[in-house]
């Protein structure tokens, strides 16, 4: 009798573990682990000598036009991720970014930690951000970068529902820390490789000279610099556990 009780307890324990770790889907669907983590895109696997650079815009705009001038002098385009309150303050800059052929992505409306929001509030942050950009440019963004890089499964699910690609970065310039131009450029250059996504900020202290050094290096290596939307895949891909997007 004691043996049967022990066997029953063991069976119940195993069943509890299964229930905790798996979400039961409809009949015929694949069983997924409940703790399976969704990942944004940090970089792209490619054999081509190309990468993407991006600028987050949340505070200040004094250097934005000059950044675009530098990019144009190297015949390249980049991606600007715009926060809603930045759009409110600098509508003419938003129009200039778009009219000059640079890519615009979302960076939320109020720059919160999105992981602390409900899915409803996440959606509101994104749709408000979209609406503000559409009103100024008639363009609907397809890329979103989470403030601070913070994300969770709910956020990526909301992005998927809104047909947005969630974008992080694989090379952080750390320009916001006040690095010198040579420190900034050295860091970016040393970490860049095929398929990298580079993070800059549009109003950091030494972005102008640092950007010139980085783009001159890329030119010397015949590296193509493209907007993120021209680097990533939109279908038939997987994302590995490092956030690298791989074409199937």
C-alpha cells in the first residue's frame, strides 16, 4: 500500500512539472514551453559585406541635419528611431528625415520601460507613435526599437500584431556616455561585422566626428551601409538565441 502511495505521489509530481512548463494549445497544434522566450532582432546573418547604422532620437535635435549631411556625403542612408515627444517638439526634423530618404522607425511615444506596461498600454504607446509619424509624413513605420532595449514576450507579441519588427542592436557605440570621437569610432569599428546593427544617438556629444571616422573606415573596407529595413528579413527566417536573424 505504501509503495502504491509513493508511486501515485511521483506521478502527480511529474504531471505538475509538465503543466508548469508547457502551455496546452488546441488539438493539432504544437506544444510550446510556457517559458519560451521570444527575441527581437539584434543582427542579421549574411555573407554580404554590409551592415546598418541607426540613431535613436529622444532628446535634442541640433545635430540631426548634420548627421544626414555626413551620411549623404558617403552616399548612404540610416534609420532614425523617433520618440513621440521628440516628434511633437521637432515636426520639421521628422519631415526632413523622411524627405531626405532616411528610414523612420518607432521608439515609443513617451519612452517608458515597456516591460512594465500592460499589453493594452504597449499597444497605445506604439499606435500613438505610428499616428504622429503618419500625420507628418504619410509613412507607416515597420520597425520599432524598445526604449533602453527592454523587452519581454508581451511586447514582441504586440509588435507582431501590429506588423512591426522589434529591433535591438549588436554594436553599441556608447556615445551617450560622452566618449571622445576616437573612442566612439574605435569601439564601433572593432565590433562591426557583416549583418551588424549599430546604435548611435542623434544628439550625443561627439557623434559628428565619430560618425565621420566610422563611415570613412567602412568606405575603406568597401562595407555597404544600409537602413535596417534593407538589412533584415521579413519572411522565412528564424532568430537564434543570440538574436541573430537567419534566413531559412
